[in-house]
C-alpha cells in the first residue's frame, strides 16, 4: 500500500462527498454576490484575528468583538450567507472528523 496513493483516494472521496459538493456550490454562488462575499471575507478575517488572540493569550479588542458580532448579525439576515455558513460548518465538521481519525490511527491525540 502506497500512502500517497491512499491520500489521493481520500482527496477524491472528499471531493465526491455531499458536504464538499454543497460547500463548493455555495462558495461559487457567494462569489456572484459581491456584497455578501465582501461581508463574509471581513467576518472570516475577524474570526482569524480572534482565534490568533486566543492562541497567543492576548485579549481581542472590544472593537473587534463588536464588529464581529454586528457583522454576524447582518450575515444571519442574508439567506445566502446563512446557507453558506451552514454548508461551510458541515464541511468543516467532516474534515475535522477525518483529521481526528487519522490522528488517532497514528497515536496523535
């Protein structure tokens, strides 16, 4: 068994999964809506800022937290954005499960 061949098979299975296909379809749909695309990009940027602050032990600014909450509320009112975030979450859960399975298999818990 060649590990690289198996990795390519796993990549193919992921691309053929319902979670990926729906995520990819929604991602392409989002690209067609400049307003929602820009809002999602800003939201993701703020998420990364918050995660970085948490990982480094620093406190995110109140402004950053407020901007993220406000943007999250606005995105929740946009059906396209809400559907995209749901499909993105489902895809992320699947990928996290795959990483967990591999990690456990090789003793990296």
